[in-house]
């Protein structure tokens, strides 16, 4: 399926929760965020229905996001259901890695193909500060568990303030090179200010060739991270929301004043 700018839309990012077990400074304000009511969040059945409809329309790549998707109770069951949908050729998940030592093997067994893990520094104290209390050792163990489970290629998402030449980013690069990991550098973004750049070693931020849609944890289809446009699957029906999102997908990102990274999934 193609949008009005002749971009083939084949990638769906699915946020399954706005909850997270970290409070990263670039993702959440100090005062926290207003969480969705549990009743507003899509059930597993609704998520599978949305993805199935999207795949029938041409989606071939699906990525599960959050919040932190591994905090969603019953996540392995959901992964099994999604993996069973015919037509998905690339099935991934983005995580902060804290719970991966527990879940990596089961995720692979359930049918997940690969994984992206957030890691912005190798300094334990800096990591604790950035994440407001996170334990970097859990992430390191999670990376090892993902490799052992075969969730490869394991990609590392490293957020940088100004440049991938920053010392922390270079340390992460070296760590990845020494451990058979692929690293992507993501410059800090501001939804409200419309501040974003292309991801280094990745495809995010490339508006000219953007092939993705997003669905929020409460069932809103968003054609662009940096846009206020969204359509409710519950009000318009799944196909209706998808069709509207594709037909009105903007040429390029501008600003987003009605969503956040914690409930759209980045």
C-alpha cells in the first residue's frame, strides 16, 4: 500500500503499554506522566486484530514497543499470537533490556525474530542518572541473553545529545564492535519543538522514505511521530483508521503536541 507521496507503507510499530520500569530523562519529565487507564489500553485480542488487518493491507514488518513492552503481563502469549500471523517477515521488539535476562529465551521460543536494546552509556553511575535508578548490569546481562537466544542481529539504540563522537557514545560503539552488536545513534528529539534528525546507521527520521505507521497503546493509528494526526481504531474501525492514516500521512514531520515517547514508542 502506498501513501499520497508514493511511499510504500510496510512497517507497523505497536506500543502495547505506556508503563515503564525506568524513567529516562529524555523520555519522561521529572514530574512523571499521566498514565492511561487500564481499560483504555488495547487487549491482546485487539492488538492481534489490528496487526492482522494491517498485514492483510501490506504490512510486513512489525515492531513491539512501549513504554517498556516487557512489563506488560502475559507478553510471551502476545508474542506467540503475533508470530502466528501469516505475512510478517520481520518481527522485532524494542526494550530497555532490564527484564531481558528473564524473558529472552521465551521471546525467541515464542517466535520473536530480533531485538533492539537501549544503551546510552557504559558508566554505571551515568546510566543510573540517565534512567533515574536503572542498573546497567541487568542490561549487559540482557544483551548476553538475547545473543544466546538467537534474537539477532541485536541492535543497540544509543541516544546522544549532540554527536556520536561524544565519549559515552564512542564507548558504546567500541563495546558493540567487540561484542558482535549493531549500534545506532539517535539524537535527542523534542516532539513539541519538532526537533529530530536521521538516525545514524538506521532509517528513522528519513521522511522522504518513511514506510511506517504507529499504533498507540490505546488504539490510535499515527502516521507520523512528529504530527498531531491520529485515528481511533475503536471509533473508525481498524481498516478505516489505517486507510485514513495512510491517506493523510504527512510529507514530513513537524510537531507533536498530543503524544509522548512513553505511549507512542518512539
